[in-house]
C-alpha cells in the first residue's frame, strides 16, 4: 500500500489535468496522493471529485517557494490538509503570482536579448494555471532552441542559466505563521535541494521546527538511499513527521513516474496514517 504526497497538475506546471492525475494514481495502484501545485489551490476541487470517482484518497495540498532564513537561497515547503478556503494563504499567493508575472516578462526579455525569438503570449498559452519555467522550457523545445527540457534548464532557465530570473518568495516566518494559522501540515520539500551540508541542513531544520515545521520530505525521487536515511534520522531527532513524494510533473519531467519516482521510490501509506494521528492529537481535521 503506497502513496505519493508531492504531485503537480495543469493547475501549475504539470502536464496531466487533476482528473487525469488521479486516474493515473489509480492505474499505478496508489492509495492516496496529495496534489501540491505551485502557489495555487485551483486543481484541488477537481482532484477531490476525481478521487471520489476513482477511489483514491486526495489530500489537499500546495507547494510554496520561500526564501531561506539567510535570505540568500530558496526552499520549497509543502502544505498538506489545506482547509476549504485558506484565505490567508490565498492572499500570500496573490502577491507571489503578481511577482511571477513580472518575472515571466523579464525572462522573455532576457531570452530575446540573447537571440531567442520567444513571446510571452506563446509561453502563457501553454499554461492553464500558474505560468512557470517548465512552460518556457516546453516552448523553447518546440521552437527548436533546445533539444530537451533538461537543456532548457541547464543552459537557459536554471539557477545558473543565461536567462535566470529569481522568483518572488515568501519569508519563512511569514509562511509558517500562515500555515499554522490555517491548520495545514507543513513539510520541508526535497531537502537535498537546499544544497547544504547535513550539519547546515540540520541547523536550518531546527530553526524551521521553531517556526512550526511539521515534517520533512525524506523520501524523494532525487534522494539517494543515504540521503533518505540521513533525512529520516534528522526527522526522528527533531520529532518531525516523515513525508514522501515523487514530484511527478508528467511529460515535462519524463524521468519521474507517479509513486515510483525514478523507479524505486516506495512511500508507505503508514506515513500518511502517522500524519493523520499527529493532526488528530492536535485537534486538527484529517
Ligand atoms: P518555477 O516555479 O517557474 O521556478 O519553476 C520551477 C519548476 O521547474 C519546478 O517545479 C521544477 O520541477 C522544474 N524544474 C527545475 N529544474 C528542472 C529540470 N532540470 N528539468 C525539468 N524541470 C525542472
Ligand atoms: Zn513544478
Ligand atoms: Fe519543489
Ligand atoms: Fe514540486
């Protein structure tokens, strides 16, 4: 019995609609998924309806982009068990999405200055919800500027790419306060992406725990066995929940499969049960 608590749909930068995603979850034999689109809740109602139809539990989630506490880097936090109308978080997302619009225009400008004949309209037309770099990557692929999505990121769009533009991000304290207020379960996503030593990661996690962090995504597509073990140990040390997810995006991340990641990912349903127990102990709905 397995689950996947980190997935994306066309409500942000995934390529399956929420319904298709849930149907696919059923096909690959998952008990439950969390839909965790970037900066939006738009896909959740559809995913939940599909969950009822196909017999897959759908956890209402989203993925937030935050500054690191030192203000230098970025990190992602998953919010799970979102209430029906998280007004406070919606307001934060409105601010973030306004920043995304500016950023997307800046990326277009940079690319055009570098000789790439791309338009904002063509990129935006690829998105049904939140417009992000994967939509740029798809457009560049179809223009023949790159020969793979990966090349689009490594040469142009990624953190060290020629047309990189940083994203408007929430501050950790601000974000955790909101997540605590709305009663969401907060999970530090893909901790390896912090790009820190285990000791520095541990220090950050202690700090986030103080702000209200509930768990760590120790099981993740890009984590090695050693990474998973180290992050599970860290979770235990800090009394945090362990979460797991593939970060499935469909064909924009063709090497990642729903539930199984790069092939060997295995996320036991028991982790979700423990999350629910911890919520019930706090008087939060499950
Ligand atoms: P954005 O939210 O616009 O900054 O875009 C971030 C998204 O780009 C994340 O969801 C990643 O899944 C995706 N991404 C980052 N690097 C790569 C890559 N090398 N290949 C495919 N997708 C990527
Ligand atoms: Zn994404
Ligand atoms: Fe992420
Ligand atoms: Fe993600």
